[in-house]
């Protein structure tokens, strides 16, 4: 009996698969390509269209002026790993206790069981690729960099991956293609440690004479290309990247990916490394901004974007491709190296009018440039809708007619397509494991212990003994704390925040009004 039932269901399954197979084929023809161009530490005020006057970003501006330019677009977090986790999974990073800035040796943060944007799209017939910065962990502890490194991006939904493991300032300083270190000489194996140095290897701390870039805080372990890094590395000489070529290199790979997959619907996550430290513009961009390396690498990233757009145009793909442009977190000037970012800043305001920066719960930590562009499909407009990168999952699911869901991701396709001004009603933002709550024009930051200012990077973190409540419409720079003068609003915000964050959280944080 059991066997017969099995046979019948097998038959049904085959018939059903036949039907859906055809359907997938039909759908594929009309599916647009989707590209996320993601910068690292690019601030709200770093883009011309977002009112930067001292820095020229013509290609980012082209997207902003030809698409929907969001003024209330957020990353889920004020640092990279959690932010990227939220982007790819549609789950708030504060739900995942390990979603913190990861070392290069950290295990894969996203569970291989978990649904992700690339997995969701793959099921709809997309080819999926990532080129650029990963920083979501690799392997399952104790990675051997001389064998295939897995699980990694290929195991959470990407058919193709060409990545750096963590950040440009962290070892291993090599490219990894589908899990294999590129250009590795088997006779010169790679060893990595974040605990101790390998005997006889120079470090930034002990060998300052070998440095072409000096460290300011942290960043004094292994030296690669004259730049001291976080973490220790031995071997892998032939595989090491040249920092100044990284932008060109990722651009080339992104272009190749597009050309290789132009005949099928594809999803590309093009995660540029700029303007994160160490800022190493190619020689032809040195001096291009007059602002030192930080400005120069933004000019370089803008150029890369322009070249990449040219490829989409040349390949005839630009009218069938939705491009999302954003940044993983807000800006920072001195993030650990002496590179003139502070000294040569001049009148430029990387955060625009926003308060704080990277690592901060103030607006500049998470409110970032956020643009959707689709030539011929999206009408240019500026949108004040409240949107977050965590919403891309469900919105893209709507676009491709997928029923997949992710816990915190809202369906905001109309807002992303510029058809509606309706965004989310509220949003939990995160910065180094602290959370705050935005609702409508208001933002509430609960009290947090810890320094008010991170003096190394010179950024206000938003820690305070008292509650903070700001009306962002009237006070975008968060100068007037209205917590005392508007206790009703504060209570309303706090109650909703606790309802989302959960009672247990409120107890550990002792979130109650006196
Ligand atoms: C910090 C690093 C900083 C940067 C950051 C990650 C020190 C002192 N600072 O720990 O330079 O690498 O991590 O940036 O090491 S992120 O954009 O990838 O989150
Ligand atoms: Ca970042």
C-alpha cells in the first residue's frame, strides 16, 4: 500500500514538475536582470546627487537622477558584516548574535539552510554571482586556505563567486574564486592566524621601516604590499593581491560575469571595496579628488560604476536590468591608517547633514545613499519613503513572482519602482549590537553605557545615560533631544520598540521609563 502511494505521488510529482518546468522557462524570458552595486563605508554626503559639492561622482549621479533616489534609505547596521547579513537574508542582523564585524577566519555566518536573495532568485531560474567583498565568514572553523574553502557564498545561493574573504585590511589578502584561492602556488601554502604571528614574519608593529602606509590604531600585524593588516599571514606570495589593482580587478570580473550570463536572467552582487581602508587608488586616480586617498577611491569607484554601466549598455542589457545602488554603512575618516582623510577633507561632508558616522546609532551610521535604477521602467524621482536594505528580499521576490518570505523583509516593490511613496512604518537600526527605533519622522535611541565618542575614529556613537528622541523632519542633524518635552511620543516609541525587540531584550537592557 505504502509503495503504491509512493508510485502515485511520484507520477503526480513528475507531471507537476513538467508543468512548472514549462512555466519557469516562460517566466525566464521576461525576468529582468538584477544587480546590486554595493559600496563599503560610502556616506550619505559622499555622492554628488546627495549634495556633495566638493567631490564629483557623475556616474552615481546618473543613477540617482535617472532613477529613484531615496532620502530615507537605510542599511540594517552601521558596520559591514551585520549589514550584509541583513541585505542578503532579509532578517535583521540583531536577531543573529554572531552578526558582528568578523575576522578573516570566522566561519560562515549565514546558515546553508537559510533562504537568501540569491537562493530565492536561483529557484526562479536566475544565474547568481558575487564579485567583491564578502565578509560573512567562510568554512566551518579552521579553514585550510590551500584546499577548496567551503561552505561560502556558493553554498548560500551564489552560482559564481569571486571574492575577498573579509576586508581589504584583513588577511588573507588574496582573491577566492568559487572557494579556491586564485593563483596559489601549492609549494607556498597559506597559513592564517588572528591570534599570533608566524615566526620570522615581519609585522607593522615591529617593522615600521617596511611600511608605505602607517597604522594609526589596530592594523599592525602582517605586512602585505607595505601595508600593515589585521591578522597574521604566511605564504601565498604569488596569490596576494596588489591593492592598487583591486578596483580594476573586480570591475573586470563584474564585466566578465555580465557578458558570460547575458543570455539568461542573472543576479549580480557587485560589492566594491571602496572607500574602506586601506584606501589604495590605482596610480591613475591618485590626486584626482584633491582630498587624498579617501576622495580618490570614491572617484575611482564612480569610474568603475561608469565602466560597468557602459558594459550593460553595450551588451544591450540596460533596459532589462534593475540596478540597486547603496552602501553597507556610513562614513569614517580615520579608520586606522594615516592617509590624510582628515587632513585633506576641506569642505567635504561625508555624512552630509547627518550626525555620527560608521559605528554610530545616530543617522549617519545607517542612513546611506540608496538608489534604484531601471532605464525605461523607473521614472526619475526623489523619494522620502522609509526603506531599508532588509526589504530587498521580499521586494525582489514580488518582482520575480516568488512566494519566499524572510522574517523582517517588507514588500516595498512599488516604492523601489518609484510608483509609491509608501515605505515601511518603522525600522529597527543597529550599530555594534545596540539598536534604536525609527517610526515615521521620529527616532528613539535608548540609553546605552559606553563612551559617547569613539575617540580613535572621532565619531559620536550615540551612547548616553538618558533616552534620546529626535524629530528628523525638523531636526535632521539630531540636535534637539525631545525625550523630556514629549514623554507621550517617547512612550509610544518605546512600547513599539519593545514589542518588536521582545520582552527579554527589554529586561536585559532595563528599558523602562522612570
Ligand atoms: C574595525 C577596524 C576597522 C575596520 C572595521 C570593519 C580596527 C582598529 N578597526 O575593527 O579598520 O576594518 O573593523 O569595517 O581594527 S567594516 O566596514 O568591514 O565593518
Ligand atoms: Ca563597511
